């Protein structure tokens, strides 16, 4: 009679021999099928804009001389997209077109005249496309435009905080 361990081995070997392909099933398959798919997207003309504040200083006294300051507008447009950046008149009392004023607070109705330029002392920056906006072409990367501000010498108003909110718009 065969030993129990030897019997298990012989029985297992016979079972494997009776089922050809069972021992080597992991080595191949019964074929394969494939399918392809597209990965797509469409880029459209687009721009984003972000503007930084412009501060003429917090300790101005008599406005006997011109005061200047500058700020940045960041524009990002898709590559080759033409754009124009315009600046509105602002919220200062009496502001219209490129004639801009800072307004006092509360009951103070005094104003301070100021200008915004595309280059120091050159072209006034407005919001009429093709006339006084700044043109550019997108590169797909951030482009920084500088706003040059100027308060010309003028009669000094009452001490107060003066402000105007300018809206920058990118047209594309």
C-alpha cells in the first residue's frame, strides 16, 4: 500500500494531467480585444484681469507740486487673443471719461483732481475702445500693465481721506 503523502501526490498529478491547460492557464489568454477613445478639449478666446490699488500716499499736505504713483493691472489672455484694457471714470464726484476726481468722505464734498496715464504723462487712460484703451495680444501667460497716476498741483482741499474706485475692464 502507498503512504498517504505519496497517494495525495499521485492523485494531484493525475488530476493535473487530466485537465490540460489548467496548469498553464496564467501563461496565455484566449485572445484580446481593444477599443480606442479620443481625449479632447477646446480652447476659446478668454481673458482674466486683476488690478492692484493705486495709493498717492497717506500723508499728503498742501498740493503745491505734482504727486505721482503707479500701480499694476495683470491681464492673462489665451495665446494670440487681441485685447483692450479700459479704465472707467471712477466713483469720485464729478468724474466723467478721463476727467477723474477723488471724493472726500461723509459730509465733505471736496474733491481732488487726478489723472491716469498709459505711460508717464502721455496718453490718458480711458474706457473708449480704439481711442484711449490699452491694446495688447495675449501670450497665454500673465502680462503686467502699469497704470501711471498723477495728482497735478491744485488748491488743497480740507483734510480728509479721499477716494475713487476705478473699474478696469479687459475687452477681447
